[in-house]
């Protein structure tokens, strides 16, 4: 890695919008840029966007949206992370870590105790390295026409705050237990 592709050479910026044009700038014009078309799911957009530019080219993105969900019969909220993308020619240079970290820094200001994402199994190791944990059990997500489906992708969570009861730093995953129970996202997945 030379100095032009080291993560320090890039700055994360908060974006006002993120359209198909920006997505294509990062991932190209492919029909299924995230490799999830086979799931047959309908996805929702994100409300907050973070990107990294290399010169004038957008090379990475992560989006956030606050989402309602139920754990058993208890309503709660999470910050959904989605639309994470890094240009193919820059993968492995730390940009995913940088853009997701910036997004999570903002997510900590949004209120919920956890962030949640869905990913293909091939990306699980990347997110584990970033501190995410696989959520055991099925997660139900809403789809058009009032359908509920089991999310076919990996569901991963990360704590956003320090556990005030123990003073434990939740960045390490300790002291920030995800509540047990069945999970239903009261929204389209992000």
C-alpha cells in the first residue's frame, strides 16, 4: 500500500444524499452491485450517508437509518447500517473500517443502544474484524403487501454505548448484551 491508498490519505465526509449515480461511482453499473438480488427482498433507503472521496471520485459509502423492531414483545430501536460499499480497486486498504467507523460515531448520537446490519456470509469475517457479532436465531423482516420473511443473510449487531451499569466499554463487545428473544424488524431491511 502506498501513501496514496493508505486510509490516512482519505477523509470521511457526511453526504446530503446518496443516489444511484454515487453508488455507480463506487460499484459500477452492475445489475446486482451488493450481491443480494437472489434474496428477492425489497430494501429501504438510508437517511444518513457517509462517504470517502479520492480526488473527485466517491470510493466508499455507509448509510444509516433508525429502525423500530420487536424483541419478543418488547419494542425497541436500532440504527440500521447498510449500503456499505468500497470501490473494487481499493478493497483491502481499510476504507470499509474508516467509513463504517465514522457512520457508527454518528450512530452513537442517535439514541439506540445497538446498530444492526445484514450481510452476505462472505463478508461476515470483515464485520467481525470491525467488532460486529452474529445474532443467533432467525430475524423476521417486513416486505411489501404485509409479508413477513426470514432474513436469509447474516444478521450482525454491535453495541453503540458503554454499559452504564458496569462501566464496561462496549466497543470490545463486553457488557453490551443484545437482549435475548425473537427479533422482528418492523420495517423493510436496510
